[in-house]
């Protein structure tokens, strides 16, 4: 072995990780030796009791018993404490060598028995093998062989020369053994450290989002579980980007990816909470973890800065792009005690914010618990229930005052579950959208609606509602068109209703999908017109055939001049734009008497028919046909 390599081994590494690796490598070598060595020195103590008396017995027994006891304590230390430092291990190891050396030295100082000189050679080999570090060996072995040489000087010259040769040979053999053993152990340590380094890198890759470089869903939940295990209070926030899918569809995934990275960079710049984390949990959803004593006000201010930063325009390849952002927060331990509960609460707060307070930050509170419990129960039944049997459609007539007959029906979803009973459409449709089951629900109801429509005359049409998720998925809409073709129903008999809230999050995608529906021959209606803040903007930006005036205006018409004028203006506007117009929620003759003077196009409400089954709708159509036939026959009979 080269001298430089030996000297390099003599110097202890300053890397604490490498030092601990050396400790872990040497403990399995040292520990098995200690108990047999302890037994040997107990035997030596017994041997002294048989051969020694008086003061010499006390001295020799004390040294051997102390050695045996020290070996026992050293074994316990190595068994219980695997994190012992390398310096401490070296110190105990050197003490072990010195105790063994003193046992032999004390005996030979009293009884200079030449045959026992060979024990120094045995000790040298033992020290070479059990030395925790090269430095320990370089102290113990020279001390032992030097003592052997000194003792041999009292022997005749021929024996002295022989022992000198033994010292030299033992020295070379010990150094070789030390070098070979250390070289093997160092290689083992290097291999282990390299494997640990690869493991750390693999863990880092496993915990990082490949697109943005921030922690991924797995890392986020590991952080949550760690904080809960430590009992550390924290806020969990979930952010969702509004309108991101439209950018992906219009400009491509490459542009969308760059936008995601830019939005993450902005959010990271605003992260001012010590120990905080921002991670991507999927698609355009992100999680923020804010540990410590952060107040609700501080979280609200930070979330506000995040939303403001994320929603500011982006300029990418000379394109100005914008997305919205909404957030929901929950707190540990105030709102939940485990990661699943905390996440579900934050996710529920996010959905609540998207439904009612888009572009804001909402906190989960105690009043939300019952609503979330009901939501979870509905979601479970949506997942496990027999929706094909449980979901039904009711049909509400749309009456034409000018033609004095029903010309269309709106399909209204109803769900009767064996465990939940009759579930409100507002509740289960909202939960279905949130949980991703809405397209399954829509597909089932659409098939049933087509089946009823095929039974009706060709001059009767059906109006069917689409959710925000439905119109954001072009592939799903195409599957509905394919179903129309399969059932051989004229597309002109189908009308798809949308709401403002369904299109406002991603107007570009909604417009593209609605264009596809219209080009196929279907018609498009905007429901609840006037209930939002930008209804008139949608008249210009969306491909529409019909507008349904929100019932909040209609109900005020008999009592409010302003409401009456608004309704009259909308009816006139629709006429000029060649759009059909439906007045929703007409329930009394008083309302109708006032509305008749406005010359409405279509009326929908309890006055002209409550929601009814498909069988009752068919009967209404037949009765209407019979009535029209009678009115046609009567004048002929009179003649």
C-alpha cells in the first residue's frame, strides 16, 4: 500500500456522514469480539486466584477484572447506542487495547517469562484487526511491538536477534492486515455512501414535480403527515387556476406548461412564511402549507397576494395570457386531526369558493362540517349507487303564446337514492361536478332524454342542461353528438342549455364547444339570463339561439315597473338579435296578465305545467294534438 494512502487513512475524515458510516461499518466487527474477550479475562482472573496470593493476587485480579468489566460495558454501549461518534468509538477502542496491553505488561514485569513474549505478537495482530481507525492501530501496534523489543534486549544476542526479526515481520504483517482490512471497509463505506446519495437523489426526484420543480402531491402529503405527527399547527391551502384548460386547448400544452412555471415562480416569490411549502397536487391545482403560529389574517393577506400575483397578465412569446385563481384553506388542529380530513376540508372550501366566491380565498369553518358531511354521503352514493336505475328525468313544458301550444320541454334531473331518499338536483349536481362524476350523470340522463324525445312528434323539441365540466370537455360533447346520430334523432330538435357560471371560468373553450354543437345542427340556450354581472357580454361572445330570462325578474314584473321595463327590453333585444326568448318561473294568472302585454315568445312555469314524467309529457302532447285537431274540424262541420 502506498504511504500517501496510509497517511490519508491516518487522518480522520471531517465529513460527519462519512464518519458515521465508518462507525456503522466497525461496530459489527468490534461487538462480537467483546463478549468472548470478557469471558477470557474472567478466566484469567480465576487463573490468578489459583496461582497468586496476597498483594500480587489483588493487583493482577483488579487489572483483569477491570478489563473484563470494561469489555462488557463497551459491548452494551455498542448494542444500545448506534449513533456513537467516531472519536468516541476510537477512544473506547484504544482503551480496550491498552487494558489488554496492561494485563500482559504487568505480568511480565513481575514474572519475566520469555515464552510469554509471543503474546505481544498475538496482541499486535488482534490490534491490527480490531482497530477502529488506522490511527488507533498506529498507536497500539508500535507500542506492543516496541515493548516486545525492549523485553528481548535482556535475552542473549542470538535470541534478541530472532525476536527483532519477529518484531519486524509482525510489524509488516500488521500493517498489511490493517491496510487490506481498511481498504475493504473503505470501499464498502464508499459504496454505501454512493448508494445513499443515489437514494437521496431518487427520493428528491420522487418528491418533485417534473414540470415545475416544486414538491409534488406525495411530498405535500408527507409534509402534512410529518407536521401532524409532530403536533405542529399549520394551514393547508389548495389553489386552483381558473381558465387554464382553455389556454392549453387554444395555445397548446407547451404554452400551458410555461404558464404553469411562471405562475409557480410568482407564488414562490410571495412565500414569506418560514418553513412554508408550495407543491403541485395535480393539473392546475396547487397546495400551500404554512406551519407555525400564522394567524388567519396573515394567511388571508398572503393568499390575497398570491391570487393577485398569479392573476396578473403573462406575456409569453408576445402573447398576453391571463388566468384566475381561487383558494380554500383549512387548519390543523382546529378543523381536523388527520391529513385526509384536513385535505378534504381545504378542498371543500376551494369548491365553495369556486361556486360562490371565485377569485377569492375561503376558510373552512365549523358551519361547513354538516354540509361537507352531506356532500361526502352524496359522493359515496354517486360512486356506489345504481345511477342507471336511480336517475330519472322530469319534463317541464315551454309554451308558445302565439301558437297557443307547447313546443318544447326542458329535461330536469331527479335522483331518488335508497339510502339518501330524494336528493335535491342543486346538491347532487354540484357534488357530481366537484367529484368528477358529472359526465357519468349527464351521459345517463342524456340517453334517457333521447329515448323520450324519439317518442314525441317531430315538432316537439327537448332542452337539455350541460354543466361547466361538460362543456369544458370537447371529447365528451362529441360523444353526445355521436349518441344523437346513433339514435337517429334530428339535431335541430335538441337544445343545450348552459349557465353563465358554466362558461365564465373558461369562455374560450366554452365558445369553441358551443360552436361545434351549433354546427352539428343543435341549438344553444343561455339560462338564468340577467342573474350574473356580464350577461350582455355573453350575447356577443357566445353562439346562442335562445335566452331564458331569470325568474327573479319575472316574479317582480307585476309589482315593479323597473323589472317590467327590463324584461320588455330583453324581449325586444332578443327579437332584434333573432334569438328566441323564454320567460322562466311564470306561476300565476296575475303574472301572465302583465306579461301578455310584452308579447313574450315562450313561457315556462307552473302556470303552464309542472315538471312531469315522460309518460305524462307524452299524454300532454297527445291531448294537445287532439285539441288542435278538434279546432280544425269544427269550422268544417259548421259549414
